[in-house]
């Protein structure tokens, strides 16, 4: 199954990752990867209740990593890892992460 993940910081700053050549991570591996990054990047829960949904974790990790980690070629491996984890954790073929509005679209 073909998958694509895009991460956006506005109209002129959208980064697309085509997962045609690589498969998304399994659900379990994706959640583990996101959990590790959430802690490493010192992300904070988005919701006031402190509950962290998988979609919230995807947005928080993208926000914590920052735009440069998606834009710069030297971070391409990390960005592809993020894309594989996002697609695997959310189990959707197309995932759109909008960091500025803190939302996910499918």
C-alpha cells in the first residue's frame, strides 16, 4: 500500500514524504518510536487533561523537532523515520500534519 505523509508549517513550508519505496512501521514499532521521540524532544501534552492521544503525539513530535529537521537533507533519515512512524501509528495511507494549527488530516 502506498503511503504519503506531509508536514506543514504553512503554505510555503510543506514537506512531503512518499513511502512508496519503504513501508510504514508496524503499529507497535511506530508507537515505540513516537514515544521515544516525545521524551527525547521534551514534548508537552497538547490537551489540558494531560492525556496524549496518538495523533497528538505525532503533532507534538513534529513541533518539537522543528521545521529544520524536515527541511534539511542531513536530517532526511530522521524525517523518513517520522513519516514511517506517523503512517504506521495512525494506520492511514495519507497523513497531513499541520504544525501551525496542531491538527492531523487524513
